């Protein structure tokens, strides 16, 4: 039976992928879609400015995306290879003052424990009982619902960048083998998913530049890796209209 601590190699790989190096190579841009314009153009909000750009696919107003950004002189900027940012990511910002926001060290420590899922659940319940914030109550409840659905969702901060890791155990009766399905989202790498077995880690990424970048960073790992470019990449669990547990608008 494959254990959760086997995901430590993946955590090490992601930790080595520092945002400055990644952004210089991949040139990803995070955008909020403010308004749909004519000719496949959109009004977008980036971290520091508002701009108009053309998209190679239809975007949803109010959603956030990661995209490759290209521009030539006297032409409208173009967004390509778009990946929707999970709604759960923005919700996790409410956990900034709780013990549930992990870093590389505390995440590895949790995964090495005898019962990481049980201990994490206890932390969630303790936070739920003590919080005076409706926003934190809502986010904590979502993480408990994720556990109830068999998905271990772990919020973390790497290099001051918010992200989360999701893990789900799976057993293949035909092969008589255990696997760990995983999904991770980073503000500098976008979405990553894959499967961990006893023999290999198979990773799916959204961009060929990320594949090449991670392959460079994987040389120091003893665990074999197989990295492929695949889209779309979807979370194992995300916020939907059907799992909103608490109305915090009042």
C-alpha cells in the first residue's frame, strides 16, 4: 500500500521551482476578466494594471485565468494556452492566520505522520470551533467537505505564493496496486496533476515550458518522473454552487 509520505518527492520538486526562475522562462500572466468586448477581445485586470487583449478561446466574465501573453508592436496583446484558476484558491486566502496554511517543512512533517488525514481533520475541527470569522468558517467547512469526498486538500505557501495540493488514494483491483492521484495549483506554475505509484511519478502540466523547467529541476530526485503536457487539468475538488455551506453575504 503506497503511503502519503511518498508525495514528499513531489513537494521537493515543487519547492525547487522558485517563482522568479519560472516566470522568467514561462512568462505566465494571471488575469481577471472584467468585461467581454467585440472581436474576441476582453477587458482584463492584472496585478498592476488594466488592459485589453484578444483571447484564442472564449472567456467567462468574473473568472480568473493563467495564460501565455504575447504582444508585437502596434498589435493587440494575445492570450493563449489559458487555464482557469480554481475558485478554491482565492477562498484559501482566508486561512492566513490559522495553522492550516502549510509551508514546505510543515507539509512534509504532516505527510510523514502516522495518520496525516486524521490529524488534519482534527486541526480543521479545532479551527472551526474557535474561529470568529464567517469567511474562515466557510473555508474550513469546504476543506472538511473535501475530506468527506475522499480528497485531501492541503493549502500552503511557497516563496510567499499561495497554492494548494490535493491527494486522493485509489486502488486498482485488476493490477492489485495502490495509487495516489494528485492535483496542485501554484501562482507561478499554474495547474499540475498526475499519479504517484510505487515505481514512478507521472505529472501533467499545461505548458511545454513548464515541462522543460520541471525536468531540469528533477535531476536531484531519486524518484523517476514522467512529465507530459495535457489540457485541461482539473482539480480533484473545487468550489461549486452545490457545495457552498454558508452564505456569508449578510
